[in-house]
């Protein structure tokens, strides 16, 4: 599960400094996610990175916890938290597929830009399903790389082999939708802001 943690530990500082590549889509994702929030929600974000999204969402819910398998990413997130004044937000370094929370204890899970980095993504989706309360929701945004340019795919594989890229899973839109449904979720929204990106909101039956 944590095979890519070393890569992200090395990349953490540069990642934290990098601008958002598609600001308009990012803002739309924030808006669509917030439309599902309630003030009494307990929210868990897996693969929270350096905490930027968590810091924006946390003021809108009861509790918000960000979890990442990279200790350096989490350290940066905790540094940002110190100056925020937020009391309902925490960050922890933990394997995403074995988060030690009670089943049926979370109202929403965010999985932003993380599923395509996980070889055991199906196991993680199943674990998320167990953590969510009946009626709870998962919001995910994933790279859809399966149908990418034929020239780029071998380049990306080479990048992974020499450590310039993290381990990647090559999904397409249909597979991502099916993966959520096979875990037991009902997909209530599927949006593709641009080619190669899939945003999904799915709900556990009440």
C-alpha cells in the first residue's frame, strides 16, 4: 500500500510549492463537494497531501481529518494548520487501507487524486465503504490514464521504472464507475472536467 510513500516524501516540498494546474476545475470540485456538506458532518480525507483542500473545507463541517501515507506531506500539512486557528481539523500519517476507525463512523470520505496511485484501490474503496455511515458519501477525483496518447503511455511507464513518477494505475472512466458500484456505492454524479480526469460523488445506501 505504501509503495509510493518514499516518492512523495522526496517530492513533498516541491509539491507544496506547485500551483494548481487547473484552477477552474479545482474550484468547481470544491463547490460540488461543499454542496454535499452539512454542519454536523464528520469528514475524512484520504491522501490529503499537504492539507490545502482540508484547510478550505474544515470550517464547513463538525470534524475533518486528513490522512496521508507520506510523513513529509503530513508534516507540511501540520505546519499549515498551526496558523489556521482551526480546532476541528487534524492530520495523521497512516496507511490508507488500514485506517483504524470504527465502521459506520464517518459521514463523508474524500479521495482526491489518490485512487490511481494505489495498487490496492479496490481494497481501499471497500474499506471506505465500511467506514461510512449508512447514507454516507465518497467524493473522488482520479486520473483516467488508460486511453491516453499511445506515445505518452510508454514514457510514463519508463518514468515509473526510474523513479521519476510514482506508481500509477491506468484506469478509464467506466472502470472507475464500476469500481465504486462493485463496492456497494450508488454513483450520484460523474463529471469529467477534462480528458483524463474523472470526478465522482457516490453514496452508501441508507
